[in-house]
């Protein structure tokens, strides 16, 4: 994957960002691989229509990565686009039509300013209901946070603990957008106003971390990012040609949910997350307790809290407390978002699912450097489209 | 499928149009089917982002067709989106993950006026090169026409014959946007200026049929349309549960080509069409001469001429002459676009591929009414994204 960043890739087209990710992916194959070995290309991209006025995206990427004339597919399921692309690639291999498929995701978001960005991102929710009502994505997740707080007594400080943890993990990830502790970032921002903070919570509670949609503040939200990521999927029996240390995709889960929150009976969980994880665990033949580490969709801190409950890592209502107690930290019982998550690694929407897999791949191969989780054998990714209209869960094993 | 039309569906959202197509699809299954039998939904949609400011499209359609929580996929490959969706559905079934998949396409285009429509449709070509140069889709196809005319001596009258044929076929298709002969349509338009025409060519040559991009006139172009289409794909061994007269998908072809014409060495053919047909014929174990009828992508009349050569129905340079001689008419040796084609049936981009399959399905089952081709056993669809960045070819057999 490329580094995820808000300004570093501004002078590149998304096709150049994607090609960079693809080149790294191809050149990092242990025993080597050539573009001639690739039978198809599947690309997750969310709304290049708005960011670059570009559709017909996969064909363009096939051209720019030297893969013509292979079949190319562009998959769009909002923020879950590239993990859904991985699923389509896996179906292609499992069907026997393809032996080896290159699958990736990309988004160049830095082309838009805040207002048009908000408008572009609202296309992922129900345009007939949510958008005219004036809600935005942070507001929708804020409603979920408030519902959870009310029902379970969970609180904002628990969400803050998630932000602090993910920024800490990102300090050890050279591909992350922000590679500083929360308090350092806070002091960098505060210094412009002559302010300094001694601990993360002091900063996070201050007006320097402004309210976006109660109770979510700026540092409860993932950033706007540019970036690309790519992986290679091949049939299990063919892996030896390319590596002696493959990572196996052993469980696929994918469920659809209502686009609008007003169609859900309860806002304290995301039904499609629970359903997708049930499917993935069943196919992999495992239970939640067998998972060694997970990358979950923390577009907002509250989303990570809900995910750790929906995926079955913690009981309902206990996700926030678990984060606060360090049970999801690198040295906790179930490390979550070891790469910094969407929160700190960045969230170029169409690339996010494959970037999660990139981290699981590194962890399961013992190549995650300072953030390595010991004896990691089973990793999971959880990728959410908008507020849960689409959720994918995928289980990977050594 | 719904009727395709430029104004009939104006008061509906695309979700309502899609639901109408899905309802017809489900209710026309010979032995009945329930939404509970559907394991996944795959939706082809090209740019609802521009037409309705809506992305995350498949999830929304799963909701509105009563299919939650099945996995849903939105596939976008410009004008080839829904045939590519069919391919993904087929991979899902062939992989064994799904037994039965609902797959469809939809586009509601009537929301935009001409200038914004042209801009929206240009997102399907290379936005970094073609769009800033000021070309539009008709201009790009006009270049191909001129190249073909120059190389082979083909001429505009041959393209006109394609328009006349497709409008004639559409008079027998109750789902078509235009159900009148070309000359009748010409007289309807001409009557506003006190003009009348005795034969189609007289009208087509007149200023009442204005030049769009030389040599392409208005009636060389497919219209702007609203519409939806859906089909159901199930494993071959499961078909008996639903029907005694299934139609088998026996060949899949799909190739990517350069987005820009400036990257092609020759404009008189579409390389991805030739490659995709080679793949499809090979998988189906047939040759071009075994095809009884074909729906080809006539977004412009010249596109049909090129397609009949690229698919191997006629020698290079002879496609136009063949059309003029009636060899592609309903009673010709290889009937092309029996349903009226994109030209006269209409072209709601995201729905077009599945609508082509709808026609092949009807023809192979002997249910095509007045436009029935006798003893049709092998049908083909050919669906092109933009100027050939994506081409799919699929072979169906009884």
C-alpha cells in the first residue's frame, strides 16, 4: 500500500496512487510475480465520480497498471468497496475462472473542500431521506453513540480511549497518515493558540478538539485521506509458486442493512455487522474468541466500540469499557486496529478494506515490526459501508 | 424489465424503477420463486452519483426489493455495468457460495439536462485526456466511423440502414422506448415544421435529422432513457426447481481496452470486443457462425457495424454492407438487435446489459412474439463500456 496522507499525494491522479500500490504489491511477492500471471483486476473505489469526475474506473486502472486486456471490475459498496472487491476476486478464483487476481482499492479525496466533501460522502446514505433532513455522517454516528450511552451507560471518555490507542498504534506504522501520539498532535494544534496539554484527555476535552456532532469531537472522526492498497489472491493450491508463507482467506461474511437509521429498531448495534461476522466465523469454522487480532471499521471512535460488540469480542454494552481497560490495546487480549485504524492510519475510503487486509497479512507473517502481535495466527477485518448498509467481515489464517 | 422510456418514469426514483423490474422478474418464474430463495443481489448501475447523487447503490436496492440482509454488490463498468454484474453473479454461483442470485441493472437518466448529461457521461472516458480536449461520446464514435469509411469505403447510408432496421424491430417490442418506424418518427418531428417524408432515407438525410458529430446524425445515436431490468441466475442443477425451460449461460467473455482512442493503433475495430468474443466462444465451445441471433451494443449505429465485424459475423469492412443488404434483419442470416437495440429500445445505461439478456432469454424460449426468430438455440449479448474500455460478450443456449 501507499502511505495514506491528506496532502502528500495531492499532485498525483488517483491512477498514479493506485499504480504505486500495485507496483509495491507485485514487487513484494516472495518468489516474484509478473503482470502476465494476473488473470483479472478488481478495484474498489467509492466515489471518484465526485473526487475526479471519473467513472469506468477499473478499465482505466487495468490500463495504467499494464494489465490490459484482462477483465476488470469496479466494485462500489461505499466505504466497504475494496473488501467487497476482495470478495469478488475470491469468487472469481473459487469459481475456477481465474487462477490469480489482483485486487485493490484507491481513493483520492484531497480534491474536495469540506462542504463538497460532506455532500459527496452523503451519497453513501439514503439520498431520499437522510440527506434532505440535513444529517451528515458524523451526526448519524453521533446518534448511535448517544443511544449506546443511554442504554448501557457507556461514555465519551471510553471513545477517547479508542482514539488515544489508535494514534499510539499508528506511531509504529510508517504508512500511517498521523504518526504521533494524540497529546503530541494536540500540542501541535494548541501551540498556534499558545496552549499546551499534559495528557491526551486534557487536550481531547478542550475546545482545541472541537465538537463535530455531540458527543463526537474532531478526534473521534477519521480524517480525509488519499491512498491506495493492493493484494494478490491466488488459488490455495497455487500459492507455493509465489510464496512459502501464504495467508489464507478462510472466512467470508457480507450482509446488507438498511441505509437509513430510521429503519432500525435499535441504534446500539449494526445488525449487518453481527450477520456478516456470523457468516465469516461459520465459513472459517471458528468463534470470536479464536480471533487473535482484528482491524475494525473505526470511521468514528464509536464505530469501533460498536464493532467490538457486534463481532462478539465483548458483551453488549461492554465495548467501551474494554477499550478503556486496555483490553483492545497491542498487549491486550484482542488487539484492535494495530495499524492505527481509520482514525490514525487514515481513511481513503475505497482503499480502506484492502489496507486492513494488508495489516492482517503483515501481522500473520510476523512482519509488523514494533507493532507485531505475538503468535498471531487468526486475523479478521471488518469493513462498513456508510452506517452499515453494507458490512463485510473476512477471516484470514496462517 | 420495465418499459424503457425518456419520460414515463420521471416521477419515480430509480429504486422504484428497479423494484418494478425485480417484481416482474420474480413473478415471471415458471414454477414460482420467493425472495427467500435469493442468496445475493448484484446490481449494475453506471452513474447514479450524477443522476441522483446516490452511491452505495446495491445496499439501497437490497432494502427496497425486500432482500435484506443478503450480500449486495454494485458493479460499475460504464455502459457494460449490468452484464458485468451478471458475470459476478455467475462467479458467485459457480464458486458454490451462492445457489441463486438476483442480478439487474437500472439507470434513471431523465433527471439531467443535455449539458450536465454530456458531462456526466464523459466520466466514462479518460477524464485526464479526452474530457479536457472537448470531445464527447458521439464525437469519439464519429472518429471510428470516419476511420472505417476511409479504410473500407463503408458509408453513412449503411449506418442509416442499421437505424431503420432497429426502429423496425422495436415496433414489435412493447418494452421499447420508440415503437414507430423511422419514417413515422421523422414525419412526427417534421410535421412541426410543415414537412413530411416519404421514405426513411429522405428524412434521415434532411436537416430535421440534425448532424451531431460528422458523420453521425441524431438518428445514429441511442437516446437518453430511464429503465430497469433483472434476471435470476441459479446453478444448472437447480434450474428444475424453478422452470422446465431454462436458458443456460454457456460462455463468458470480458476484456479491458484503452480508455482513450489515442492509445489505439487502429480505430476501425474495438480490440476488447474481439478479445471478449474469443473468450466467450471458447468457453461455450462454439464459433461465430453458430450464433443464431445477437444483441450488440449499438449506442451509435457505427458501434453496431463495428460489433458485427469484431464478433466475427462478417469480414472486416463488410459490416455496413451486410446491414444494408438485410443480412442482420429479423429474417436475415444473423438477426441483430431483434428488440430494437439501444437505438430504439432505449439505453438506460446501467440496465442495458441485462435488458439484452432479457431479449435473448425470450427469443431462446420462443416467447418473443412478432419479432420471434425461428429455431433460435444460441444467442449472444455484446455490451460495451464507453468506447471499449470494457467489453463483455456472453453466450446463452437452450
